[in-house]
């Protein structure tokens, strides 16, 4: 281990007694941010709770007013359904630290959601898209996840392998501290242990989108497209050829009288927010 790595981790370990002392108290998340910035710098942070049968809750706002309160409200009211972090919670991704690139569908970073300051609460017209997001996932109990994201703005470099490895060495303690700090949040209505997080919300949102014009298969394809899957990925998931997916997409555009994925995204967001 390089000397700089040893110093960074020693600083982290020196900060842990104070973190433990502030469990359940104001200022815990600010201290956690500060301690982890000594391990690997980052520009923004946030912690969301994703309950089993409820909308998300913003537990920690380290976003520095990057986007407006309205954009955050839109996220909490429904646009979170397109977030790869939320999708990872649906799949019950493992406890610990993850690069978003390892959790997201293959075309997620080119898709409209990730690049839209109108719906993504962590970017804005001024700051632009993110350089990278990494996230500590903490399953508080079956169907209830906490997600602690560390983000670098597009003016910063992505997290290097050394950055990620240092943060990985903090992950066991970070996830334990987060779990302890918010252990009182156990939801009254949480998904049953045998059920996924709450896929019903996702299915309901897309099943009510243009039901008189789109078939169920077409609604499923819309769901996968808007969540960041390429035609190849969609074909693999549905067990159909890539060319068949492209034909479906062409038919969807024709039925909705649109000509681009951006228009499809805008139509769905309008529908989604009107339903919430």
C-alpha cells in the first residue's frame, strides 16, 4: 500500500470514534462526508431511503443546491423510477460499495434521464452531467434500502482504482454506521421478505402509459428503453432479436406520433408526474 493510501486510511480510522459518538445525533452525515473526503475527495453527496411501498426519502442533502427544489420533488414523486440506483435496490444488489457503472444498464449513461437537469436531482444546467457516481448500498431490512452516493462533478476526474480501493476498505464500517444511524426508520409497510423491493410501482407506472395505444409488450420495451437499456440488452432480456426490438421501437414512435427517444422520455415524464 502506498504511503498516501496509508495516511488517508489512518485519517479515516482516527475519525471513526467521533462518528460512532454522533450516531443518532445531528451532524452525523456531515462528519461522515468529511471523514470520507479524507479517503478520496468528492464534490457532492446524498443519502436516499427507498422504502418497500413508499416513495423515497432524502435523508442527507450534500448536493449544495445543484438543482432546484422542484427537481428534487419531481424525483421523490416519481422520476426515481428511472434511476439505476433505485433499480439496483429492486434487484436487491449486495450490501457495500459499487460504481454506478457496474449497476446501470448498458446505455444508461447515454439515456435522457442521466443527462437531464430537468429530472435528475444531482445535475444542473450550470454544472452539467456528472463525472462519476459511486454508492454504498445498505439493505436496512428486506425491501428497504439506504443508498449513500458520492459524486464527482464533470470538472473532476472519475474515481481512480486507488480511490475506489481505499473507499472499499471503509465500506464495512460505513454501511454499519449508516444502518445504525437510521435503524429507527424500519417501515410500517415493507415488502414481504419473499418479494422484491417494490417492482409494483415501476410496472404500474409503465402499464398506465398510453394503454389505449401501446400493447403490453410495447410498454415493457418503453420501460427498458427509458431505464437505459440498449436494443441489444432489451433483446437479451425479452428473448427476442435486436432487429425485432428495433421494429417495436419504430412502431411505438409511430403510435405515439413522435420521432425520437427524447420525445418518448418527455411524454413519459409528463405522464409519470401527472399520476403521482
